C-alpha cells in the first residue's frame, strides 16, 4: 500500500475543519496529523509536523492562505497545497503558487478525492525535473472551477483584463492579462502573433501573404489570424523564413 500523505487542515471555520476531517477519514491516501484555525498557527505546525499536504483555506483573519503559501514557498520540504475556498476569483494566485488544486466550498467528497489523487501523483513524480511553464489552468465555469490542460488550448485572445481560452469547440474567460499569461507559457509550444492573440504552434497550418503587406496565420480549423508587425519576424523565424 502506498505511503499516506501526512495532511494538515487549516481553516478558520470549525465546521469546515470538521467536514474536512470526516471526508479525509474515508480517503485511504490521507492521514490527518493536525489542524489549525489561522495562518500563523498553521505556519508553526508546518515547521513542527513537516506535513506532505495542506488543505488550506484561502481567506482567514491575519495571515490568509495565500500569505501562508508564500511563506513556505522556499522551504526545502515544501508540502503540496490544495486550496479550499468559497471564492473562485483567487485561482490565478493559486496556480502562481503551484497549488495542486483549488476546491470550492461546500467541499464535495468526490471532488476532494480527485484533488488528493493529484497530490499523490505529484508526490510520485517529485524526482522528475519540474517544468517552469504552465501545464494547466483553472477557469470559472458556472458554479465550479474547471481544470484545463494547457495542451488543450489552441488559441488565447485578449479581452480587456481577461483572456479567452479556446479549447476545442468551447471557450472560457479567465481573469488574466495576455502579456502575463504569455510569460508563463512554454515558447516551444505557444507563440504570440498579435498584441491580442497567442496561438498554440500545433494549431497553425501555415502562413499566407495577402499581397497588400499583411501576413496571416492559417489555423487547422480554417480560421485566419492577422499577424501584428511587431510579431512578424518571430512568426517567420518559427517557419524558418
């Protein structure tokens, strides 16, 4: 049997702690080693107990979940983090801190079980070199957050302070700037072709010149995207021109 994840529960709501304990008691991968009702106590227990996993509330008086996550970011033995929160709009900050998952309250047992399974998978692959690039995004959709593998995204459009992620025949809005997202994307897999458009290189079918000084990217789905002058040389270099 696989070694259990020594887990610390941190939430300022006693009822939320009780619910997490009930759910965790039914998960064979989890061993709850402690609880805390505020960030400062949680930080102290991280140092004392050396847990493998934190189930961490995002909003708490004093040191909140984000503050605690930042405080332990440089630890040699940094525990994995699953944020548990009633607020969906902290997802960007969560993936910036390399959280394993982001679970919305009220916590459903099957949803937390999936999140813990992700933490187990990450623990198994700890010996492998971690990529500095984004591998997934959380996007709000109806009353939940969906996990979108970055390889499923074929186009990203800027929409003011948001970006629209195109995934197969669907799209999702994410509170993030296109420039901020570009910095986190693997340049071997994505290329910015316009100030408001990033494309997956795998979605590009070819380049076309319209004869009037304008270059276009032809996509596999038949769409065309105008290449901005600032990005033309980079796009041509991708094509070996």
